C-alpha cells in the first residue's frame, strides 16, 4: 500500500497572520532569531499534520482542525490532496477574537 502525501497550501489570510506574527516579534526583540524558531516550529507542526491529519483538535466546523504549536493554534482543513492552512492564531489573545 502506497501512502499518499498531501500538500500544504497556505491561504492568503494565514500568510498574512504569519507575516504579522514575525514582524511583531522582530520589532519587539530587535532580532529575527525568535521568528526563525517560530517558523521552524510551524513547519515541524505541519509535517506532523501531513502524516497524521486527523490527530489535531476538532473544531465546531466539520472539516476544520486546530494544531497547537506552543501558544499558537494553526487552523487548517483537510482535503484528499491538500492541507489548507487557514489561519494562525495566538491563543493568548482575547477569545472573542478567535477567527473560527
């Protein structure tokens, strides 16, 4: 049996969220080293999602799941061929602002 691998597809809102997170920490820390660590963490989390797409937390929406990466939640949906990263949310924010 051949295991089919899914491809990671970033939505524009997820890319914008990731960019704003990195910009915030670059400005706050006056260095990009923490942003590089976060980027690596996001990549490692998504590699786990590729292997085990159903292992993350289910949301109220039928096909949307939440993968925890420290205090960030990576919101994604799964299709037959792709994993769509919908957004990245810092869970330290006000829960009323949660995107889903």
